[in-house]
C-alpha cells in the first residue's frame, strides 16, 4: 500500500503523525509521507490515520 497526503487539503492538525508516526511526519504546517511503501505490519494503523483525518487529505492506494 502507498500513502499520499494532499498538501492542498491538509490543515496540519498532526493527527496522522500521532496515529502513525512510522508513515507520517509534520513538515512545517503540513503532513508528509516518509516511506515509499507502507509496511504490511502497520497498514491497519495507516488506515486508521486516513479514516480519522478531519479533512480527508490522506489517499491510500
């Protein structure tokens, strides 16, 4: 699975980083993805971060 953050939509709340720091990191006032592929063992946590994003800025594929 791959994760992407839509920088135009992200409001920088930091919820994704606090939920799944293995995949997301705050850079300035926006979240970024810090891995090319989400490791299998944290896919559920990554999905949780995606589901909880208040502005649906995270895209999983």
